[in-house]
């Protein structure tokens, strides 16, 4: 697939995968993107998952005809992008490997070879001239591994963004970009907002016409939309006005309180209220919603003097991704020793800029009239 003059797509779609990275549900598969830059010198940008190595090599051969690559640029060493490198090395014995020093260390650790006899180690600010095309390397450490580079090709104004601006889903998936890109971002990159902000500042003054990520579609229109979303996500800002309620319920009483709150919020003018049952919803979707909206209600039961396991898992997902800048409501339930509020606040105590609602709902087993009044007060405060 031709992207623009001298740049071609040679990646693959994975329709076999059920869980990406062993945890993220991907009903529409995944794309492992790779690109070829054809000039006086020929460079291949990144590899693909090893299960599709032969298909990838065939794509390269079909694109190049009787030509062979001079370089393989390795921006990121996660195996879904690097585990076909050994096949490439055997197929193209004269190609030079180009990567950061940390990437070559990982190459040795993963595959037993760091290609010391045919490699170029590059760092931030280095360039590689292919003829009319020039690759400018931009270090992007911890976005989201320490060895990551992005690459800007100045003649075509193309940014090869590694895992940045990626999304779940094969290239032929008919789905909204932002939904699966958001779930991908907060699940995989979300912890590293500071590092993403640094890279965004680095490329802010570069004229970009096309973004070529390692997952998901090539972006060539309305780039401001994608850049603005990434800026909001990486600065932990509020993307959408609304309230998300994340809850667990053992016998239905906490669920009843949540349903009453959702109804009251809508009566008070909140057009967007998202309710997630943490025991039944996709956890990655729940995490995505928690970061997307500016207000969140945590509702759960006391369980073994702690909190219900799905809520504990959920909050752990939030805190390890630097959850911050939110207004939080609390609903706790307990039959003889309600303790959930204390535990949840304790788990969140190191998060930045959290504001807890003054109106807190404490249920002693089942919802009563006092609880209903407290729920109404919480809804008004939110």
C-alpha cells in the first residue's frame, strides 16, 4: 500500500489474537505496522509479530521487487514489533540494523544477537540520509519502553511514532478511532504522561503531514484532533464532561444505590452518566472511562475488612497509571463494619489533585430513606 511518494506500508493484520499483551480484549484484531522508504537507499521501519514474519517478508519482497533493503530501523523492541528481526536478518544478510543502544541490548537479551558487525547506534538528534529522504531520530524514552525512538522524515513531513498514536484493531476494522485509541493509551501508555508530554513538546514545532504508528491506521487528515487528544490524555485532563460510576455489588443493594444515583444525576442535568459494573465490564474499558471523565463515583462493599476484589483491582489500575485531577464521590456498604470508604481513600492518598465530595453515602446492608436523601445530596454536589 502506497502511503505517499517513496513510503509504502508492508505491515500485517492479526485476526487470530484474542488477548493483546495477554490481557486486553481485541475483538477486531490488531495491526502490526511496518513501512518501507524507497530512495537511493532503502529503509524498512520496524518488524512485526513473529507469527506473521513470513507474510511480512513477502510484503517487503512484493514492494521492492528485485531490490533489497539497506537498513532496518528498530524503533521499539516489544516482541510484537521485533520478533521477526531474526528472519529479516537471515533474509537480508547485508542490511544494517539501526537502533538506540538500549534497543541493541534488548535485542541481545531477546534473540541472542545484537548485530555488532552490521549496526548503527543512533541517539536523539542523529540523522540518516537515504537520498532525497532524511530520517531524523527523536528519543522517546518510556513511551512506553526505555529504548523507544520516533523518526521524522523531513522531506515528506512524516512522523513514524512507534507505539504513540496507536490503537487496538486491525486496519480493516470499522470502528471509531478515539474509543480504541483511548483504551490502548490508558491501558498501555497511561502511566507515562510526563514522558509523552515531553515528546509532544519536542515535535510541536515540526510540520507534520502524516503520522505512521506501529498499531492502527495511518493518520493524514485532521492531525490537530489526534494531537489534542494525546495532549489531554497525557496531561490527565478531562476529555468529556460527565460522571462515571464504577461499582461492585454482592446482593444488589449497592447496585440499587448506584441506579438511584444515576437517575438523580440525570435529573440534575448530567446528560452523560456512565455506569460500569466492575465484575462484568471489560476492566480496560472501565479504566478508560475513569480517565476520560472529570467526575467519578466509587461504590463498593466492605469485604474481609477491605473492599470487594474487583474494586481493589480497579483502583490499583488507576493508581499505577498516575490517576489525578478528578472529583470523586463515595458510596460504601457494610453490614456490621463498613470500612470501604477508608480503604478506598487510603489507596488513593498518593494521587494528585483529587477532590472528594463532602456528601458521602454509607449504606448499612440495604438502602433506606436516609441513604436516598444522601444519594440526592451527592448527585446535587456532583
